[in-house]
């Protein structure tokens, strides 16, 4: 496969890094010259990477093309390009629907929306795909986990979960800050929290039949300290407010542009 990228920014770099650190990968990757520093860094670090002279040269050398530009400029950038009907376009642009992208890439029949996360650089984490596509699922499956969905409304609802990363780290920071203020060495507190939550993060995948509600109940021993924190946060409305925020994000994601 010849894989092109229009827009070589943070997310494209993460995908290329995940791909090119796969043992034995020989995929030919063609990068757009912007961002110059990121493209040059990837080409210096990995084999089978070329930097095209311009965006059209990326298309001309590629079978599959990932769109990694920001939404604000996507329409203008794509309007200048001549796509072939046999191109397979994979849009990483979060805010445009599949149909909107299809309208911007002219004769292309095969258009897939993909939402990877930055951890794809170390081949961890899920990529949501719409519509289901065996080749794109195989590609992202090698770089973590591919989750194909049948409808764009399901894609949009799943993408709401990606709005929670910062709050998750704030949760960990709150624990870390409390530990530091209570006599625990900062580095040791960080090691402890990082290792603890890496281990807890394994629980849903190692017990795939357990619901999240079941896991919460399992860890909340009656009369115990987990039960107390869970009860107090629940009584303060923390989770209800969190659910409302998710609803607000969903409205924002699905609002007409
Ligand atoms: N980062 C994420 O975690 C994430 C997650 C989900 C979806 N996305 C989506 O992925 C897309 C890229 O996000 P990002 O975080 O990678 O953004 P980014 O780091 O800003 O990358 C965008 C890249 O596009 C380049 N660019 C600007 N004008 C261009 C042109 N005319 N032709 C080709 N490339 C051009 C920019 O180069 P210069 O630096 O030279 O301007 C920049 O390197 C966005 O649409 C975003 O919605 C990102």
C-alpha cells in the first residue's frame, strides 16, 4: 500500500510513528511538506518515507490518503486537489461528517472517517471507524484496536468519550496533589498513581463480562473506604454533573456547522 498524508501534524505523526515502529513494516508513506519539521523528523527516523513536493504530489503517489489538516482550512486545501476515483480517503478531521468529506474529494467513492487517539504512536488505544471497512480496520487494528460502527450517530456518540482525557488527568492530579501535601515524595507519588491506574485500567479488558457498574460495586466493599468516596462524590452530584457535560459535548459535536 502507498499511504499518503495531507497534513503532517500531531495526529499524522502519531499514526506514522505507530506504523513505522511495527516490526518489519514496509508501507510506503508519502507526507505532505507541511509541517516541514515534523515531516523531516519522520523521514529521518524511519525508512520508506518520502516528503512530497506539494499536496497534489502526495495524492499522485498514494492509494490511500489520510486527511490530517485542521477543519478550518480543510475545505480550501481540498478544493485545490485532483483526487482519482480509486483513491481511498480516510478523514481524520473530527468535525466533518463522512458525507461532507465525500463532497470535498470529488470522484472518490471510498471515504472512511477515523478517530484515532494520540496513543496510537505506541500502538495503544482505539480508533473508531465509520463506515465499516475491512482494509481500514486491518490497518488501525495493527496500531491498537479498531472499532467499526454502522452509523455516524454512533460514531458521534463514541467521540464524546474523547472529551474526557483532560478531566481524567485532573482526577489523577488531584490524588497526586493530595499525596504530595501529605508527606509523600512527589516522584514516588507519581510512580504510585501511574502504576496504580495502569493496573486498574486493565480490569475491564481482563474481565470482559463485568459491566462497569459491576466493577464499581466490586471495588466498593460495604463500609469500606472506596464505598465512602464513591458515596460522597455521588451525593455531591459529581457524576450527574459529569453526565450533563457529556450531553453538552454531544450537542456541540452534532450541532449543524
Ligand atoms: N490531535 C489529536 O489528538 C486529534 C484527535 C482527533 C482528531 N484530530 C483531527 O486531526 C486533524 C489534525 O489534527 P492535529 O492535532 O494533527 O493538528 P496539527 O498538529 O495542527 O496538524 C495539522 C497540520 O496541517 C498542516 N497544514 C497546514 N496547512 C496545510 C496545507 N495547506 N496543506 C497541508 N498541510 C497543511 C500544518 O502544518 P503547519 O504546522 O506548517 O501549519 C499542521 O502540521 C484535525 O482535523 C483534528 O480535528 C486530531
